[in-house]
C-alpha cells in the first residue's frame, strides 16, 4: 500500500513515515524538500499518483489565530482537491482534543481543519489526541526569558508521538470511518513540571516560571479543555519513560 505523508519532516511526520515502513507499506513524503507544496498545491498530483491514503501530519509554527486558520484551511482544501483528482480514497487527519472547544490561536486552525473535513461526504478519518511528550521540549526552545524559562500555565495529558504515528497508519490501512475514538496520554501533568524535568534531565539549569496566558487560548490551557474525557483510550508510554529515551 502506498501511503503519502504530508508534513513528513516534522516531529510527528518523521515518525509517521517510520510507522508506514514498519507496517510494511510504501511511504511517500510530502515536504518542501520533496518538490510538492502544500500551500500552492504544486507537485501534489505527482506525489498522490496511485496512493491508497494520505496522512496529513502538517503543522505550522505560528500561534496566530489568523495564520493558523489560513494554514490548516489551505492545506486541507489543497490536499482534498488533489486527492479527489487523483482518486485517493482515504484522507487521514490529526487534531487536538479540545481544539474546537478552545477555538483560539493555534487551536483555531485545528478547529477549522475539523470543520472542513466534517463538511465532506466521506473519504476521511480524523483522530484527536492530546499534546505529544515532545511539546515540553518545544516549550524549552521557545520560552527562554533571560536566565528564566517561561512556560504557559497548562494542564496536559501528553502522549508518545510514536504511538500516535502507529495509530494513524493503522487507520490509513483501513476504510474511512469519520471521527475516530480519541487517544490521550496515560496521566495528567502540569506543563511547568514537564519542562522542569526536561531541563534537569538535559543538564540545563534555569528556574521555571508559569505564565497564565490571556484570552481563550490561555484559559483553555488552564481549565482542562484540552484534557480527555473519562473513558478515553490511553496510550502506554509515560513522559518520564519518553524522557529516558532522550537522555541515554
């Protein structure tokens, strides 16, 4: 089975490509380096030829509401149009648990992506998950405030990106089923605690300061909107188990 991976060089996309190979399928990577452009749509027809499914693992680094909505809306529409033209029967997308509820900043883009898919008559599957363990590492990269480490006040239930990647490939290997059962990490954590543990494990000595972000974005991080409901399927790898693999 030929499975196309959009956003193949990102933190999730690279693991999706590995999971496609591990499942015995043929991965085709779409990224800026591959010659196919998710924004303009150029090169997509060639990349999608004879594909059985597309997994959209693309992402934007912007947290602007306008830019996030524009990115995810454009990419989703370009991919769906190219898939229809190429006869690809299955589009698989990933979103964030609670994104449609928060519907602000980065999450507004994911909410827009979900809305576009749900307006389609079929041919798609959507998996919502919690943030990945890697999110704490990303916070370290973006939150340095002089000698301090700033971290948004946030409740999270992080999951291994590798487990999400394997789940996306399993979904892509079957028939389109619309909204899939959600998937979350094994336990709730505070993002500030995760960042402290990451800093300590990697030998970085910076005091961590929690910063309550304003607006719906920050409120959603604090009030549990991004946490799974009772009964949600849970992944296996804890944050500390993931962290041990980063510091060996």
